[in-house]
């Protein structure tokens, strides 16, 4: 029994940060989130402000209501470095193009972080690999985005 008590007292929960602009947060994002939640004790959805992208016009889906959602401005590395506990960064992948892009992003994250970063890439299921926030925003102009939103 004392071994169990010692384990519980010293156990470090495995926390992940799932960053993105999420403009909008769609079924593909949710698929990655569910997979991350099966791996980690807690996943923080970190909605970043990207100066290269337009401001979000979409509401946070109700299905995310019981999850921790954080907002940050600036660099992801600054946000993660300011947390008082270790985290793993989750990156979602749809295809080989995303893989190449994320490899470059990984190198920037390594260069810009003041501490060692753990990063896990998770592939979405095949049925979601064509979904992108950009595509949804374009479809929204024609009233056709609903099938991809939560």
C-alpha cells in the first residue's frame, strides 16, 4: 500500500498542448483532439493569434465546453515556456504536405525554445484528411461549410 501512496504522491500528470488558430475548429481538429486525449491525462487547446491569418469569425463549438481552452498571442514557444509544468505539444497531420511543413515548424520550435520541447504528431483519420480551415472558410461564403463543422 505504501508503494501506491508513494506513486500517487510523485506522479506527474502527462499534459499536452494542442495549438492552432482553429479558424474554425472543425471535425478534423476534433479527431486529433480525441486521439490526443486517449494518450494524455489532459489536453489544453491553445488558440493562438496568427498575424498572418484573419481573425476568427467562428464560435467555439459547444462540444469543447468541458475542455480547457487557452488563448495566447505571440510565439507558441513563449506560451509553453511560461507554463509552470512540462507539456508535450500536439501537432495534427493530414498528409505528407503537412508532414513536411510540420518538420520545418519543429526545427523553429527547437531553435526558439529555452527548454527541451516534446512534440507528438498525430495523423487524422482518412475521412478527415481533406478538411482544412481555409477550405471551410471558402465554403462558408456559399453556405456549404456545415458538414465539416462540429
